[in-house]
C-alpha cells in the first residue's frame, strides 16, 4: 500500500563483517567479497508535499542539501524513470542524520535507498523490482544492499547479493575517531600498497575474516589500529574497521558488555555508539513508511 504524505522512513546503517578485495575490474571498481550486516542505528527521512521545487533539508550542516546529495540523485532517477524530463517538484525530504558520515557505515547510500523505496510508489509505481535494483546500483555499489538489508553476501562491486541466514542478534559498539575517510582514498591506498601478484587468490571463507582496506587505511591513520585493539581488549569477540572507515566496530554477546566497552573507549577524540544487528525482517519492518504528524 502506498503511504500518504507526509510520512517518515528509517534508513539503517551497515557494517561489513568481512571485506575482501579480490582484484581490479575493467570498469575501475574493485572486485569484492563482503558480508554486509544491517544495524539498528538509522537516519530518519520525512517526505512531505510542498508547492514548489523539490528540496532537501537536513539537521546536520555538514550534509549537503543540493544535487550532490545521494537523496537528490535517487529522487532524480525515479523522476526520470517515470518519464519526466522537467525539474522535480512537489516534495520536500527532511533528513535527521544520526549515522556518522565518511564512516564506512553507508549512511548516504542508505538514505538513497530509502528515497527510492519512498518515492517509487508515488512517482513511478510501475517500476519493476529489477529496474529498482539497477537504479540503486547506478547510485553506488552498496545501495542495492540497503534495498534489502539483513545479513547479505555481496560479490562483484558488492552489488551482486546473496542473502545469508540470519545471525543471532549481537550488540555492536561503533567507535568513531575524529577524522573521516573518503571511499576512493581507501581503495587508492589499498592499490598503492598491494601489488596485484600478492592479492588473495580464490575465495576464502566468509566468516569474519577481516577487512582488506583496514591495513592501508591504518597506515595513514594509525588510530585505527589502536581502536581495533581497544575493542578487543574490552571484550569484543571480533573487531575490525567497517568498509572504507573510519568507524571501527566490535561485536559483543550482551548489551551490558557492549555498553561497558562503549563507555571505556569514549574519549575526547573518539565518539562511541552502542547498537545491535538487524535481521532482514526487522529491517523491512523498521524501514516501512509510517505516517508523520504535520509539524507545526
Ligand atoms: O559506488 P560508490 O560510489 O559507493 O563507490 C565510491 C568509490 O569507491 C568508487 O568511486 C571507487 O573508487 C571505490 N569502490 C571500488 N570498488 C568497489 C566499491 C567502491 O573501487 N567495489
């Protein structure tokens, strides 16, 4: 059923439980084998009707609100998929940003996927699911994952997806240092450091196995190594950098264990967030539109 305006959707974050870089592709992207895991921490996007041109507002001034925002680009692709060639009108998207940016948590991609899900029923209701996935992939390699959520194996650019069985719920401590990492930089540092011949051959096990971008990023930002060690010392049964960084995560069996580690690791140069993993079903329920009351 199509949600009536105004409505609100949640855009959940992800971590990469493992991220293996298998080689460079002819299109310039890297061939990946990664396991995505949805987290409960989320941005909220409110969609409302307005009389004028399409606009974005955001409660975080560091977040662009022009056409460089993936939300804008996602909306524009839906508008075009509906056959419109004029400028977008009639909708305002208000973003409440809670997922750290430049963090490896996929915040921008998740907001883009949430926008696709929100606007397709209104602007392009006849769009097929396959087309939606293709539009998602054209916005960013991890956008298709955010259209599904849960625990998912990603191959190729990370956009060919194979859902995995739901894992037991785990508590997750995110540690955000006082710097971000741009995704292209992380891959460039990987390329500079890893001669083609020494790259992993074949496909290793996809259980937690580490993140191939972690060592190259840690060479430029040694704090990454200290944070991962700190998470392990504070009881994480697994800890690594997420995606291209800079956020690192630790997995904990219990909430009190995660909260104690979060408190121990928080400091003037490190923010910590305690959250938990989400299954595909929890992701689908949580991401569904809810009617928003009109704010005064
Ligand atoms: O697809 P997305 O825009 O999120 O990717 C950002 C950048 O990350 C790309 O321009 C590329 O430099 C790098 N990347 C890559 N291989 C991937 C995914 C991302 O090289 N599989």
